[in-house]
């Protein structure tokens, strides 16, 4: 599941090489006489753009910051509406609110991603951006979502925080919409500890994001940084050089991480072939990063019993049900009460989530781990 699983000698050696060469300059800008040409943040941005075949990548301090910066760069202002799904990490909605917009949330379908039918129902004249969230390592139905966005002339920002390296019908997730974001926190597919990135092919979005994440700097090469021009204000959402050093090493491992996860998930599912398992729907089975197995019990009570069986065996679940309160808007009155009460607002989503069990799939699983998880899933289904 996370990049930290295979973090080790490569990252440490890279840090030591960089530290010696750059004299410990952690800042992404300036200190030219001291840093000996080391600009690792800029290097990571170029590497991300090349890896995901996109024109621009802007790294920032977190996936949450990436969402906020991207929304503002895409022109979201107070009074606008932004549509996303009711099953997502709380950060997606936090970013919408921080941008001054009204969050409008859809039900999910059995893929546990945005329900396109509900999406179109919720579009109004104030809808500025649609944020499909590729939840738990599997893509949303981007063909339909993109068709709806084009029909109504609305921009799309992909929340690919949980699926770096995933694809949809051969296209890199995070590059299908007008912009996309990744998260590199410690539990993500690749990690820099904290960190995130904005990907886009739109030069205007890129330039706005570049300024917004760095106090409004225009990056005007005709003047020194201390005399840089600016068109609007920004904030400090910068990544440090040491994070970028780690990110460059982690990016080299991304394909291996996904390959191992896919192999391990396939083995678990093969061990369950004779069982009547109701899995989540996958909009593109070849495009998921396979870091999660999600299956459904018949009802909430059975799901809780099944999850307890998993815990009792010494295994773990992944957000469903253990962290559902941080991932389902139906529990977010602390943020959403000023818009409308959350209770019972997304009944189809609540029913799906509360009958779902999510099991993590790790890159470093041993054969014994795989057999144990398959056995536990099988046992939980017999309740």
C-alpha cells in the first residue's frame, strides 16, 4: 500500500549525496553560491511531468494544499459551487471551503466513486468545478464524468490523492481533467512524508498555481527573486529540497510498488474464487493500483461483525469501517452544518459504506500474509 514499505537505502544514500553536494540547502530557491546547482524540487517537478506525460507539474507541501491551490488557480471564488463525492477524505471538502466555495456532494455508486447520474442532477449555474475522487486506489468513471463536464462547460479537477500511478483506459489518472492532484503523505503509494503535486496541461492553471503556492511570485526570470513581480497574493505551500530528494527516489519505485500490489491482490482473489464474494465495482480493473480489496456484507451489522473478525485475527481494515468518520460526509456536521444538515443526506452512500469492508494490500506481503488475509476474508463471509 504505502511507499514507506520499500523506503530504505536508496533514499538514505540520495539524501546523503544531496546534503554533501548542496551544503544542506533545504530551500527550493536562492543560495546559488552554496547549493552547487542542486534544485531538487524543480527536478522532481520535471520528473513527475515526464512520468505522467503532462506539460506541467507543481509540487506543494501536501495533497490538501494541492487541492486548495488548484481550485483557486482554476478560478474558484466565493459564491461558486464545487461538486465532489460524499465518500472522500475530509481534505477534499476542506479545500473547497477554504477556497470560499460551497461544497455540493454526490452519492457514490457501487464503485464507491462519484455517481455520474447524481452529479448531473446537482449541477447548477453556479457550479465552477467538478472533483471526481479516485477512492481507495480505483478510478472514477471518467468517460461519463468528462462527458457531463464538457456538456455543461465545467472544469474537472481530479483528486488522485489515493491513486498515484493508476490509469483509466490507458490514460494517467490526474491528467484526464483540466488538472489533477496527488498526495505524497506517509500512507500513500509513494511518499515524501508530507507533500503533494498539481498536474495540468493548462499553462494558465500552472502559472497561477506556481504563484499561489509561493506568496504570489511570478517567477520572472528577468529580475532577481527579491525583486520578482506579482499579480495577486498567495501563501506558503512550498515543498522542501529534502522531500524532493526522497520523492525522486520513490518515483523510481512506483511501477514496482504497483506491480507487487497487483500481484498480491490477484493472489488473494484467486484464493477466494470459490467463495461468493461481492466486491466493489471497478470502472477499470486494469487501471487500479490494487492497494485495497473492498467487499460487501449483507448489511451494517454483518459488516461490523466481519470487521471484528478481521481485527481479532491480527489483521487490519483500511478506512472501512475503522475510519469511516473521516471519509464520509454524512458525519461532517462540524464542517457542513452551515450548508445543510448531514444526517441521512446521502442514504445510498451510507448504506454502501456501512456494509463495506476494506482490506489493505501491501507491496511487501509474504505468501503467509496473503494466505492469512484470504482466510480471514473467507471466515468473515461465513458470519
